[in-house]
C-alpha cells in the first residue's frame, strides 16, 4: 500500500488504541478506590507507557513529544471513564474491560510492529516481535505494578500468546508479502482480537502441557 | 533573572531535594526491617530515580553522570538517616517523613520544570508539566514498588494535585512573566509545600466528587 | 591482556550469565504457577533487563539489538527449565536457584563493570560501580516486581554487598593494574561467587549493626 496512507492508517490505529487503554486502565483500578488524579495518571501511563519504553529502546524521541494530543486524548478518556464508571454495573464493567483491552492490545501490537519494521531495528524478527509485545503489554504491566495488582504474566489466561501470534503473522506478511501490508495489518489485528474474544467467552486458559500449577509450600 | 544565577540556584534546589528524598526514603522503609545496603540503595534510587527517567525521556545524559556528587550526597544522607532512625520516636518520624518529603517534591518539581523548559521539550505545556511531575514522584514510585509498599497513586491523600498546581503556576510564569523566573520559582515551591503541609495537618483528602471509594467484591 | 581476547572473554561471560539468569528466573517463579509464555518472558526479562537499563543510561544501543542470540539463548534456557522443573525436587531446586543465581550475578557484575569502564562513563568510580550493580541485580528486581515477589533489597540475606565488593575490587585492578584485567576479572568473579556461596551455606546475614529489624506497627 501507498506508504503515506499506511502511516496515516497507523496513526488512527494508535489513537484508537490510546483511547482503549486509558479507558480500560481507569475501569480496572476504580474498584480499589482512587481519586481523579491517580486515575488519570494511571490512564495516561497505561496508554503511553509501552510505546515510551519502545521508543527509549529504539533511541528515537518518545512519540508523544511531537504528538502531544496522545496525552490529551488519554487524559480526556480517563476523566470521562472516571465519571462514567459509577453509572455502569460491575458485571458489565468487567466484560467491557476485557473487550476494550483486547482491542487496545491488538491495535498497539500491530502498530508498533510496523513502526519497528520501518525503522529496521534488530531485523527481521527479534526487534519487531519483542517491541511489538512490549508496546502492547508494557503499559498494562506498569499500571498493574503501580496499582498493586497481579500482572498478566502470572495469570494462566490466554493473553500474551494471541499477541505473539498476531505479531509473528504480521512480520511474515511484511517480509514475504510487503505489498499487502495494509490488508495484512487488518488481518493481524483481527486475529489477535478474535483469539482474545474466544479466550474471554470460552474461558480459555493455556493448555496443561504449557503450564505449571501453583505448589503448596 | 540572570541566567547563570538561575542555573546556580537550580543546582542548590536540586541538592536540597536530593538530601530530602534520600532521608525520607530510608525513614519510610526502615519500619519493615532493612539492611544498610538496601536502605542506601533505596535512598539513592529515590533521590535520582525521577530525574533519571526524565533525562532518558529527554534523550540527554543522566544528570549524575557529570555531577557524581548527587550519588555521594544521597548515599551520605541515607547512611546518616539509617543510624539516626533508631534515635527517633515513631510518631516524630512519621511527621518528619511527610514534611521532608513535601520539601523534596516541591523542590524537584520546580527544578525539573525549569530544566525541561530550557531544553524546549514538548513545549509549551505537556513537556514541562509531565516531566516535572515524573521527576517529583518517579523516585518515590520506584521506591514503593521495590519495597512492596502501596504507591501514592492509590491513596486519596492530597499529594499529586499540589505538585500539578505548582508546576502549572511556574509554567505560566515562565511563559508570560519570564523576567520573574527566580521569584516565580520561589512562589511555586512555596505553593506546593504550603498545600502539602495543609493536607498533612488538616488530614485533607481529595474531595468526594473527585474520588471513587473502594468497592466490596 | 590483549584487548580483543578480553572482549571475547567478556562475551562468553555474558552468555554464561544469560543462561544462568533465565534458568534461575523460571525456577523462582514456577512454584506460584505460571504458563510457558509468562515463564519465558520473565526468563528473557531477567536475563536482559539489567543490561538493557545499563545501555539506556549509557545512551548506547541495547546490547541485544546487534546480538540477537542473547534473546534466543534466554528463551531456550527458559523453555528447557520450564519442562525440567517438574523433574526436580523442591529442596534441590531451591539450592540450584541460589547457586545458579550467584554465578549469574558475579558474571554480569564484572562484565558490566568492564563495559562501562571501556566506555568511560562517570569515571573512575561511580559509573562502573553503579552500572555494574544495576546490571547484576536489575533484571532480578524487575522479575520480582512483575511476579509479585519480595525484592532482594528488603531481605537481610548477604546478597548485594558481595556484588559491591567484587565490583570495587575489579575497578581498583582496572585503575592500578590494567595489565592484569583478565586475571583480575577472574578473581573478582570468584570473590563474588565465594562470598555468595558462603552466605548460602552458612546462612550468613548482614551483621546486626548494619541492619534494622522490622517494627510492629
């Protein structure tokens, strides 16, 4: 696809992911009790944290330095979610968190993989894959650590594997079918979201041969 | 004010903040039991952590690379506090932590806002504000995460809002009254400290309409 | 020693440390229950985390960008350990964790001190010492925070002091006996490992005058 159009598309994907992550962060920490400032700070950190780590490792300016609207969008989504939170029932919120988060991680993973690919960092595989995953889950990990929640790495939910599969698929497309980068990004985003949605609704966990159960003592 | 004098003043502010943060870090973790090395490490991390994150995001050399005395000062203050800790009563220590920390955050927030302003990062508002706040609370957040304490983001105490107000005031002065940068920095530091002191002595918390209470289940 | 040989030796030290850290990370988090992806991610983070922070502070490209085999080695060691874990008894694993970790920290601390020394960062003392310690314990700190474990900074075990002593010894050798850098690195690695092994088998803790006991309330 035309490179300018792909960059443009990438920006919209990033904006949608930012809104999703700020929203899901505030919904996730609200049940523990929090004030507007803490919620907004965690919303912004969740939305920009993964991409900030990625840019620091890439040794490029952090993306929000020249695109400050990402901070404003994350702050705005956080404040709106903070006040909307009390209007929603607990059960509905829990489902909303899972789906909005699934949208966020699929968008961020693929957008970041594309950015790293264009910059040619640690090519062709390790750079786009590791930084794609870090961008997708880094903000959420920082949020959970700061909020005192268990991080997703210690959960058996099918979470990170869908992200990894989507990134690998997109890297293969960028390598072998570069003309199909736009369609490929759509398919890869859809793959991650579909696997996450299946995991949520079927309560899918990682199969037993890929997991160790907690031990007493 | 003369630029050289302002830089000089900024250094003294930074030194005083470093001593305050190392002291308060050791007092805060001591009740859990800790050894001299752990206490000194946490004292140094608290004192230089926020500024280190700021400099990494700014893509400039970390400030302590060419001003190693910041490490020595933080280490010295940590060791002295470690041994002085047992001489103080619990109640006195608790009050001391709050006030010394209030001094530290007000000094760090305004000094960092000034540094970012001079470097012209993400101007005129987002850069100085976000990095001012990160410098003021970043070291304390890392300390609390490493020590297994609840971070301030999950507390309803009036903590971050005073910092934010002080940074905003100083940014407005730098924008519209640049000739008054020195007096402006004094007023902004005083504002943050006064609001924190009021919060400490009146047990001020964030008002109800800006907070969500913890939910059962 | 010939500089090329020393660099070569440094690479092998780094590789051995990487395998040790990935192994020990997976063994440490396995008792809490974890899946293959979480274990591998924590294994990789533990193995490359400290060195990544070091390189970011040094403002050089992260070491694994141009040496991607570090990621593959850490991933491979993590997967093998994940499946080998169930074959080992708990008591044997606990002892293995301690010794393999002791090997890892001694190798990483000395290799990093050497790298920072060659780059001339914050010389002659603060840079090599602080970044040597950060490289040795940084990955483990991130692992413990992400896994919800108590970090070593809050433990009275004799852990960080051996690392510090080894780094100081190696810095002194690099300063005053630069011709003996190779032998010096061996002696410094052996010193750290010997002190750690003594601490493990004699249950050595930090002496009372260097520690504060936990206080009730």
